[in-house]
C-alpha cells in the first residue's frame, strides 16, 4: 500500500484554500512541522492525524490512504 499522507494533506489544504501557516494555527501545530510532512521529511503522529481528520471532517484512514472517500 502506498502511503499518501503528504498528498492528501496538500489536497485537503487546497480544497480549503489554506496555507501551511493557516493550517498550523487552526490545529495547533508548528508551521515547520507541516512543511516537513509535505516534504516527506516526517510523518504526522497519531495525535496530529486525529487533529487533521477532525479539522477537515474526514477520517484518518482517508488521510493515510486506506480509504478513498
């Protein structure tokens, strides 16, 4: 299974018109952490995945690529 976390986060950010800084502010994560996720340098922690899923009203399974909806 291909892990698509960075691509899914980018897609969700684009749909909402969010910058890295705006997303960081909304979920309480540092902007440089989000940058590292998007550059495939780090993967989000479970807690961060929950925050992202809650903010974007989606599932962790969608963000990590286990589900396509």
